[in-house]
C-alpha cells in the first residue's frame, strides 16, 4: 500500500483527480453565466447596482448564519467587495420571487453539471446505482405557516423539509428539493419515482416504502431494500395456497433451533401479492424488552389494550424485504447493506453543525428561501470537490476520507480561497483540488473507532 505521506502525484494522477472539473465548475461561476441566469429569471431586468454575480457572491459565499446576519451586514459586504452603496430597504426589496428563481436555477444547473466520473467502486456490477434517501426538517418562524405548515399540535406551526438522495457508488446527488414539513416522505417517494432507473438499488426507511411504491419500483426494474412495515399483510405458499405468515410460530421455530437469521420467500399485500425475500433476524433479549416497553407505554397513553402475541413476536425480529437475488445481496450481507443508509444521517449532521442550515430567524418568506438555496449551492459545490478527493484517496491509498473533517476545513478556512478562484479568477480549481487532496490525505482520514469497519469498508465487503 502506498503511504499517504509520500510521493508527489504523477502527471496522470493529477489529471485523473482534476479531470473536467475546470470545465464543469469554473465555467459555471463566470460573470457571463451568472448574468445570463439572472436575466433569464428576470432577477436582473436592466442595468442595476446588484447583478447576478455580486448577489450570488454575498449570499452563497458567506460563512455567517442567517441567525446572526442582518440586511445591514449584507449591504456592508456589497460596499466592501464591490463598492456598491445600497440601503437596507432596497436590499430587502431585492429578496423576491425573481431572486429565488435565480438561485433555484443556479442550483439546478450545478446539479445537472455533475460529472460522470469513475465510480467509487469499479467492482460494483450488481447494481447501476445504490441510492439512499432521507429528509431533514427544521423549524422556522410561525409567521410562515401558510407557506410551510408544520406538524401542528404541540409541534412547530411552521417547518421546512429538505429531501436528499444520493448515489453511494459515484457520489451523484439524485434529488435535492425544498418543501413544507407536511409534505411527507411517502408522498415524496411517489412524486420522485421518475428519478429511479432500471438496475438501481433503493435503500430507504419505512416512511418512503408503502406497497404502491414497492410495486412501481419493481415494475421499473429497480431493486429495493427496506424494513417490513408492521401493518402489511405477509403471505407464504402452503399446500399451493396463500397463507398468512404466522410470526409467533416463526419466532418459536428460530428460538428452538437457535437460528440467528433466516429468510423466506413471501408475498406482500392482500391484493398485489408482491413476491419478495423476507430476511428475519432474531434480536437480543435486551433490545426486545426495550421495544416492548416503549410500545406498551405508547398503548397506555392512548388507552389501548395490551400488546398482542403477534405484535410481541414481530417486535422480537428485525424484518427486511428485498427483491434483489441472493447473488446480489447475500443473506449474511442484508444487515450491512441496510446500515449504509445511515450515511445520510452523517450528511445531515454536517448540514446542521457545520453549514448551520437550520439556524434561521424571523425574515420574510423570499429571504428565507434564498438563504436555504444559497446554503444548498455551497453544500453541492463542496460535495463535488470533497467527493472527487475522497474517491481519488480511496483508489490511490485505500483510505477513507472523513466527510465531516473535510467539510469543516472547507467551510472554516478554504471557502474564501475557493471564492477567489471561482469569482475573481485568482488561481485555478485544479491546483486548489490538488492542494486540498494533499491536506486531506493527512488531516481528513476517517478514524476507525473500536475496531468498527468504516462505511467504505462495509460497502466494499457488501459488493464483494
């Protein structure tokens, strides 16, 4: 294995690391491109003090949180960076639907320019893509409840939900959309089915995977892996007839034969009879007891009866369903595959703790939306650079990068330098990436804790 601390990159390696990035990223941030976007969305309709580039600059390349930032702060930024004198009220007026459209189109264009680079794992032949998806929610001022209704009741009157899906194999973002909190995951799952392709493996939690979605994914030639919903009817074939699967007997059978995991061919739904593999894991007694206590407490609060034998039997099992074959996802690898979904939780941690996407204050609707889209543009830009460096580091050194560490450095000390390259032409993105790689291979490597495998190791193990 090559040491991370020795040898300079060869000319071929430098090209592989930076390949096409100058075209995809540098050209996106030119004055002409940003001005064209601004005029196409009518954000700029005539010659004015604020144009596409300087508005983009002060709101996207900004380390401050909206919780702390005032219109006066932004006006000072415009004065210091561009010599533009503007009142707070005039700037307030520029945060409108046209400004929002400008940033939305900029984000869409940046996503569309994601490069088709070498997959993270060239050996991944079982699936075209491995897509993981979840949503992140945060509360906003209740004055925006009409546009962004929250959960109601004791929850927030207003909240935002951002849907995020990406491909583990090549790092591409497949879906990134801003919606109201009450636009639930199940609704989004149906609305975004067109983003799924034949040969994809979809790994999601229960909220996204009802029977209708499962059926349509199977019809598209995609594969899925998720937990089994409690209220779904499960059948097996007995004496050439469909019979409801008896989980009480199933649990007893596994206990008596000391089986930790088994699988069965099952059919879901009283009408659809979707044929799937059901993978059953026996859970430790302590976990089962905790599950049952929680469920019983919930029943008590709602005045319901005691837990049924069927419920207790299912609570003692981890139940996964998939239409992937044993060759694609072996029985022993199902749990590891599903754990990959938790990588998206790490990204949400970065969004909140480093990007401060949830730190907002009472501002008008359009300014809040502009802020959110500006943050997402910065996240996507950083994601593309860090993702390319992570894949290169894995290929060259067989070392996994910590996205948290890399994002922290990018936002804390490198964003100003990146801004100067992209908006002022001071330096090159290729040299920036090489320098970021040299720093990352020493300072951003993922640390193994308690001998637990890293996410990359889990993925490699699953696919091999």
